[in-house]
């Protein structure tokens, strides 16, 4: 029952444990592997604790130095080393890498943060107001999308939990994060850095369209923004 209640909180629109893309899937797998590693270390420590409680003289044959080396290095080091290597391998999947094809086959978007909204620019379709949507990011499902972030005021943080990791939007810097949605749908995004009194309302939506309809629906959304 306790496990069921605990796992009930693993879903939802902003759950990192309900991935809908390869980057988010890598993060979720890393979380589960880290949890398994932590549980393994906990079990080992509890086993040693139970041993010395039930048999007080069981550890007397090992010196203090031996306990430090065995318990402080020998036991956790292999597990922590394996977790570190796995984390580095998985972390590579979160970085934007060049792909083949025209323009790398990657859709490029600019996310501009300001108190308290997100503006999304689509440079491949044109600049200015006609190439901007407010608080809704349009992407094609099944394709890599490189989002370059920047801020016009304070530090914000761009995060779509079900599609990828988070990255800071900092004045004077333009870091890039790669997202990909496995299937069409709506995905919740938010600012993960406290940025002022309106921080809690600084959410946005990622709308992933079928690839064949992406440009048509994006242009319709841009026309709607321009009309407003």
C-alpha cells in the first residue's frame, strides 16, 4: 500500500518520471538507477548495523582503519563509480549534437524569458512579431528541437519535465537545450527559477504537432498572435 501511494505521485503533467521523449527518458532512467544504487547502499549499511547489534563482537576482528577502508571506500566506491559512469553516458543524450541532413534535420527555436512570460521565436520562418508566439511553444513531434534561451531581465529557467532537462535563461548568455516529443500532444512547461512575485504564473505549453501539419499549424498560430 505504501509503495502504491508513493508511485501514485510519479505521474502528472510535470512529472519527470512520465517521460514523453528521449531526453526525458534518459533522465527518468538515471533517476531509477540512482534510486536502485541508493537502496543497495542502504541495505548494505543496514545489514552491517544489524550484524553489530545482534552480534556485538562480530566486527572486533577488523581494525578501525580496516573498517574505514572497507566501509568507507570498499563498499560504496564501486557503486558510486558505476553510477557516475552511467550518469555521464546518459548526460550526453541531453546535449545538442550535430545531425545529418539539411540544417541537421533540427528545428531551431528561441525562447526569450521576461517577467513574467515566455516568448518563442521561430527564426526559420521569419523574424519579428509574425514569428513569435506567447507562452505556447510549437514543435513537430518526432523531430529534434534545439531551444536557445535568453532572458531580458533576471535569471529564469526553461523546463519541460516530460520532454527534457532544464536550462537557465540568463541575461547575456544563450545556452541551448534539445527536446523531442515522441508523439503529438500538449506538454506543460514552467520556469524553474524563482524570478519575482509572478513566478508561479510563469508557465507555458509545448504543443507537439504531427510533422506533416507542423508548419501549417504554426503559421496559423503565428497569424492568430499577429491578429491579437
